[in-house]
C-alpha cells in the first residue's frame, strides 16, 4: 500500500462531510504567503476543499508577504497546487479558483500596508460578495504573530463588523512558558479566545482523530484502558530526514520544542483522556488539560537528549547535525528527545508513558504502542517455538499515525501442528485498504473547521500553557547543564544508547518499528 501522505480525494472528502458543513462566504488572508507552508500545504488544501465542493461559492484568498511578486505569486501557487496537491494542471476548476487568489505586498510592521490591505479586502467583498467575513492565517515566523494581531486590531480588522473574524496561528506558540503566556496576553488584548485558532496540523490527521473513535465508539476497549490492564504506553515520532536546510529555525527549536511539546503531548492526551461529555471543543479541551495537569514534574533522570552525528540513512552516507548548513559547529541543540511521564490519576497511576522524538532516525514512523500486562499465569511458557515465536509476548495495540496509517492488535495464536506452541500474530486495520484512500495531511480539515468556527481540533490557551509548564523546567535544566557527549547517536540509528537505557531500567524496551 502507499506509504506517502496522499491527499484524500475530493469525492471522499465531500462524502465525509455533511452538506451543512459549508462555511459562510469569506476571504482567507494568509500572512507569509510566499513561504514554504503556503505553497506546499495551505493552497493545495484550499483547492482540495474547492474540488470537494466544500468552500462557499463566494470566496477569495489574499496572500500577504514582503516581496512585490505580481503574477509570479499566482504561478508559484498554481505550481504548488499541481505538484504539492497532486492536481492535474488541466483541472477544469483550477483557472476559476486561481481567479480568486490575490496577492498583497507589504512589510508586517508597515501601518500603511494594513490600510491598503483593508481597502483591498473591501474591494474583494464587493467583487465576490464575501460580506466582511475574514479568516486570517499567520503562516509566518513566530516573531511576527503578536505584531500582526496588534496591527489588525489597530486598523479595525480584528473585530467583525457583521460576520466573523478568526485568526489561525501557526506553531510554535511560544518557546517556553513565559513567552507562551506573553503571546497569549498579547493576542487576547485584541482577540477573544473564541477568535483564536492555534493550529497543530497533527490534530487534523484522520489517524489522530481516530484515536477518539477507537476508544469511545467501541465498547470493548474502554474497560481495559487503564492501569489494571495496561503495562505502559510508548509514543514514537521518528523522522529519517534531517533539518532540510532549516538550520536557523532548528537551532532555536530542537526536538523538544519542535515535536514533544506539541505533537507528542497531543497524542498522549488523546490516549490518556477521560471520555468527554460530548464531542465538542470545550469538553474535549477540558479533558485534555486534565491529563496534562495530572502529569508529575519530570525528573531529569527520566529525560534523554541526543544529537545525530554522521551515519547512513537508507543506504546513503549523511553528515552530522553540526555539519549541516547554517548550524553552529559546536551546537548543543538536541535533535532527539526521550522521556518518561507519570500521569498521577485514578486511571493511570503507575503506568509509565514513554515518548521519543527525533531526526535522522532509522525510519519515518509516528506510532503509539499500548502494551498490555501479561496474563497472570503463563500457561504456555514452556512451549514457545523458535525465531519470532521464541518468547511469550504481551498483547499490543499499535496505532500507526504515519505512514501506513492504521491499527494493529498483537495476540498469541496456536502454531498449527501436534504441539501446543504459541506465536504472536497481528490483526491489522489499514486505512488505505479499508476505505480505499490514504488520510489527508490535516490542513484541509483544519482550514474548513476554522472557517466554520469549530475549535475542537485546535489548541486552547490553557492547554498550551499546561504543556509548556511541563517542558520549560526540562529546557532550563538542559540549558544549565550543556551536554558533554554530543553527537551521541549515528544518523540512521534509533537514537542514543541512553534512550534504550531509560526503558531497560524499568525492564522494558522500545518496540521495534
Ligand atoms: N513549512 C512547513 O512545513 C511548516 C510546518 C509546520 C509549521 N510551520 C510554521 O509555519 C510558519 C511559516 O513557515 P514557512 O516554512 O512557510 O516560512 P518561510 O518559508 O520562511 O516563509 C516566511 C514568509 O514570511 C514572509 N515574511 C517574513 N518576514 C516578513 C516581513 N517582515 N514582512 C512581510 N513578510 C515577511 C516571507 O515573505 P518574503 O518571501 O516576501 O520574504 C514569507 O512569505 C512558521 O511559523 C513555521 O514554524 C511550517
């Protein structure tokens, strides 16, 4: 089956949405529109929504960035839709859609630019019948988030005159607890919380939403989803790629800020949360925050950091992190982080949650493993076979977030023959096979939800601050005690030896992915 992130077909997308999920007429304004994210993800996602008949007929897009690009912008976006979105260049709707895409060149701190932007939006309202409704998308470096929101407020664009004004803010939302609080305070001065949509594109992935369906739409799993039956949980977010030329960004971020504080903590909360009273933004956010608040302060001995050195990935020799372009040759930025969490509540007390995330690992795989306790008595322990059957292995539910999206259940089965020999086997659900499509990359769903005002899959102020509260002490302790052994893992491996030791200490090991 396909392992790439294929976009869901327009027909499937339409089928999965009820007819009433079509937003009111609006203009989507993307700040940072000449950047990588807009071209590769946002415009293709908007076009897929258009193909699926999920955008309002009265609609327009305005890209905002610094350089005066003229027609070059439209051409670049068209290329992005065709290449990034897998769209046929001759697609009948593409010209019509591109007719709704506009560009406005300005500097983000230039007041005059916002005055002209407002005029442009009013002109587009008349042309397209968009009625003053706006969705602003801040696809910029985080340093600009507060400035742009402030300028929108100062120029009368932050409060709706008639319909709605909403603002999507990209990650990273802050770089520690204090900066996240300051950013929240800054944007809350101009926007109410229900206007702010902090995006984590992981939450737009079908496989992530499916964790909730798996847990709460099936009667058989929830009774065993607790400390009585579960031994431990593992969350892996592994990438085989390096930093892809984004040295300056990654030098400031590192694996903990880039992945653990947001994506991994979101996955953990979906696995660990209590059933919400309904599938709505507020009940889900409440349950997620309760999980994060129940996590005990993380001990330094429960954390591992790493940085890749030279090694082999997919049979090719690759350079170490410190040799990457625009990276400090003595950099202490971690490209790998692992840690052990304890959620001190009725359901999870005593069940460790192990999380690891890193770059230049052996393969690309984001996966959650729920490992169950062994049966109280191992009746067949003397009859294990050879090879993969040589040990009695515990039951496992593994949720593959990407690639090969799906869920497997591992259990023991009798090997055919005259002896009573058991062997672990898998029962497998595979998205592509079951539904005939691979899941979308997340942006379609989240853009549509934001246009509709549905904040269920977006981060709330409380949640962002709760996860930063957990991560900031680790960052501070790491900064105060620079690593002495970097680089400490070879590119193409599964991270530093200390990561294996973290689990070995508890008599456990990372599942081989
Ligand atoms: N790329 C991804 O796959 C990805 C994934 C997840 C999250 N994100 C987040 O999304 C955001 C954008 O990422 P990106 O990769 O698209 O960034 P990028 O390629 O560096 O693009 C930055 C954009 O901001 C514009 N810009 C910068 N300074 C400006 C200024 N003073 N005035 C006006 N425009 C200015 C640039 O315009 P000019 O070109 O005219 O200079 C460009 O359009 C970041 O917060 C990033 O962390 C990105």
